[in-house]
């Protein structure tokens, strides 16, 4: 079992290294919850929304009971398992730059529901929802 876990960590090495850095930067000690293979870290950081890096998911404390958000982030973890070292290029960067940054820069006049609907309809967010079993209302 340890060998299989080590193989996953190696396959997802870039994400795992970033996760260790993020955990250090957020100063998260033992606020983690294990659910299957995935390790959750809940932080009180004001800027953190949701970040999936390999088998590590970082969420704000307010999302601890939010099943849709947790399932969405698990969907990103599944993408990471599928894509391995390509995950950051294929999912991480488009999600962080295009979806998050684009939304914050160009959708300031939109209402909350309009922004959320747009965000979760974009690649790779819709794919993460699908993999995590999240069904959003149109």
C-alpha cells in the first residue's frame, strides 16, 4: 500500500511540492481531515477560496460543511490523478488565471449568481464538477 501511495505522489510530484509550500505559507499544522486518499486542509486565510494540488485540498474554514465545494475539489483531485505532471498546465493554470483572474477583472458588474454560473460552466471547472458528482442548477 505504501508503494502505491509513493507512486501517486511521484506521478503528482509538482502538485505535491506546491501543496507542501502552500501548507507552510498558510502555517497549517494539524487542521487536516482525511477522506479516502485525499487530505483536506482548512484554513482561516482570507484570500483562500479552494485549491487542489494532487491529493491535497486547501479550503477556507467556511467550506467545511459545503458538500458541493468539497465534491468539486475532489473532482480536481481526480483530474490530477488522470493528468499527473500535466495537471498544472492543463487544469491549474487555466483555472487560476483564466477563470479566477478573468472573472475578477472583467465581470465586476455581474451579480453573484451570474458570476458563479459563468465560473462553473468553464473548462476545467465543469469537468471537475462532473468528476466530483456535482449537479449545479442552470
